[in-house]
């Protein structure tokens, strides 16, 4: 088409590429997402997130097109943290400019004499939109006194120094959620047994030995391979009673069998439907699983998992989808989840650290 001078014309071209070039889309909406610390001390009430020891991780997930539109986003640029303490680590950068979602991790080292640290998190995109800065007040310990002002170092194990899961393992050890072996080791690459996972998840809800059933509470929880004298009997029966873990068939629980990655993620995901036994002893009610995961808007943060080995309609598919979308779990490679592989003690530490962490929402501003 030829236009004479002084003539204007509006044309809708049949070719999609040409049509797209006729419009300018301006991104005016800041990213949505989360920033988080590790599990908070349940003895602290209110909005503060309590660290158990000096070293932890800040992590965040942000998405720039919450409505799943392909034309109204500029791409997440970063989630920035400003604080008054030493920060370690680097941004987990994406390969191309303008990703739909972005994950960020930064280590946080607290000075030994610190009583409280405030961290500010802010998500931004390449169009210059920014969320209002969200302050995270981190109270380091609850037992500080005028004569004992040092923040304690994290729990020490003989075999985790330099391990990729060191921060998660030492932090959860300080929180009392995990424990090592009599020789002082943790064995981060060893498998997790089903009985061990049952105890870990029931304890995260605030239950102690005195809260455990001395006998099966229902026929489906009466496992023939779990005896009253077994150290794990009450933990297994409580996990079954709460619906966190079920048997493997034939009235068996297989307490000494290794846990698969699919089983571990599913068991942790099931905590989302539960409440802490006590507001001062459990971790679940303050976690993303309870407060954030179940809201529909959050299910599109990272989109569908890219794993080719996650079977549709399998017992673990929804758990992988939900926990991947909010940054709690990742794959063994960029395209595989390895659901049947044995989960390691280090992997479970990371899974729990993030799933039971204290999350702060970065919400899109309401149009005014």
C-alpha cells in the first residue's frame, strides 16, 4: 500500500507479525512474588521472623506477568536486598534479558552481637516498575540477655563444611528440626528413611513424644511392620493419622526403606492442609505452605514445571507443580525431577528450610 503525503490510515494487517508491530505495549505493573527467610522461631508472635543462628539464606521468586499475558510485561530484572549485615552469594542470573520469572538467593551472615536486623526486599522489572520496599524484621534469637548478647553460631556437624546444603543443615540443626549421628556427623548425601521423615514432619507441627499415639488410631494406620517397641512407632502412627504419610500397601509402612524424591515432596506438600499443634512449638502455620501456597494467584509464579519425567496424574504431580512454582523445589537437571531417586538428607534439609520458611509477599499495587 502507498500513502500520499498528508494522508493517514489505520490498517489491521492479517499477518500476525505485522499486526504486533502496529501497537506499543507499555508495562506499568511491578512484578509479584515472594521473599523469604528460613523457618521462624515459633515462640515469637507477630510479624517478626526469628533466625536461630548467625547464618541463613534469603531467597525470592518474582514474576512480571501475573495474568499470563504475552504482551504486557518487560521481564523481571532483580529482587534486591538491602541490609545492615554482610551478604554472601550472587544473584541466580537468567540467560536472557527480560525473563518472565526470576529466582534470587543471597546468603545472610549476622554479626555475633546483633540483636535484630532489618532487611528490605524490592522486586523490579526492565521497564523500571518497582514494588514498594518490603521490610523484613529478623530477630536473631529470643534468649538474649544483658549478660549473653552474642548470637550463637549455627549447629556444627563434622561432615558438612563446604557442602552445598551446609546452610540449610546447620540452620535446621539449630532450630531443633534435624539431628546428626552420635559420631558428630550428619551424612548429607545419605538417604532418608521413611521412619525418619515421619518423625521430622510430625515434629515440625509441634508434636513431641508425649503427643504420640501408643497404638494405631485406625485400621489403615495399623501397620504390621511397625511394633510398639520401635522407636518410630508413635511418629509413624501420628504421620498416618494426620495424613502426611501413608502405607506402601499390604498393611505395611516400610519404615526402613529409603524415601524417594516424589514421596518426600508429596509428604511436605501435604502439610499445607494442617495446623501446628501449638502456636509456640510448630513451624507450619507460619510457613508459605499454610499462608501462601493455597491462593490461586501464586500458582503461576514460575509456570508449569519443565520436567519431562513427572507423570501426569501421578500421586506426586500436584506437589511438584505447586512447590516448583514457588521456588521450594527444583529438578536434578533443567528438565528432570528424578521422582524415583532416593532423596538425600541434604536435599530434605533444603526442602524443609524453604517450605517451612517465613515468607513475605511482594504484591502488585492496586490500580488507583
